[in-house]
C-alpha cells in the first residue's frame, strides 16, 4: 500500500510539474509575441490623428450615394445601377457612405447613431410619399467606426410612368446635424 501511495504521489507531482511547465510555456509565448509585434509608425499615428480631426471638421456628408443593382452586403460592396429605371413591383436599392458623423464616448466605448428619412417627389417637387425614421444605423465599439455602409431598399407601387426623385435625409443623433442627397429615377409603363 505504501508503494501505491508513492506512485500516486509521483503522478500528482508529475502532473503539477507539467501544469507549471505548460503555464510557463504559455507565458513565454505571450511575451515572445508581444516583443515581436510592433507599434504603428509615427507617420501612421500622425496621419490617423489628422484623419480624425478632418472627420470631425467635415460635418455630416457622403463620399458615395447611388442606386445599386442589389442591396449592398458590406462596406464598398455594391454594384452601381447604370440606369435607374423600375417597373411595377421592382425594388430600388440605395448605397451610401456617410462621413463626418459624431461619436459619443462613454466608458471607453464610442457610439454613433444615424436615422434616415425619405421623400418620393415628382419632377415638379410634389411629395408623393414620405417617412420619418425609415431606417436607423447605430453601433458601439472600442474604436471609432469610420466605415459605415448604409444600404436602403425601397419599393413603390402604383407609380405612373415618368421621372421621379428619391430624397434621403440622414440625421446624426449624436452630433445633431443632418445631410441629404437626391437620386433621380424613372418608372416605366405597366404592361
């Protein structure tokens, strides 16, 4: 019996040694990884600070807004529609990249919130349809998220053949500012 206890004790000691060795190996690995990684260059850090300053000074605006062949699936992932023409039952997909929206900062987390309203107008400026707070884009993270892709889809029924304009108004709820764009399109005759 003493022999068995000794064997068990030896196994426990061996297991403890292996656990300590594993922990030391993990610690050494983490140290090796942190020593081998490098910080961004001073030029990069300065450019990023300048970009953030320019972003803030820009105010809410758009780098891109266009009708697309299908709804966007991510930032920069869209195919522009060459001719914006719809028939009854077709959808209109819009892609926009807003910039200059403000961020709130709470406990080290940055948040933004944009709401979108729209108006459908005929060419004389008459409002045919409108909706406030049609869509909302918001997020929170440890970093300021400067790459926002706003994908919107519209479907209008009963439009007579003719030319129209879709106006989208983005409201920055954090920065209390707004910006808009208008896109012309054509409704074709029903068969």
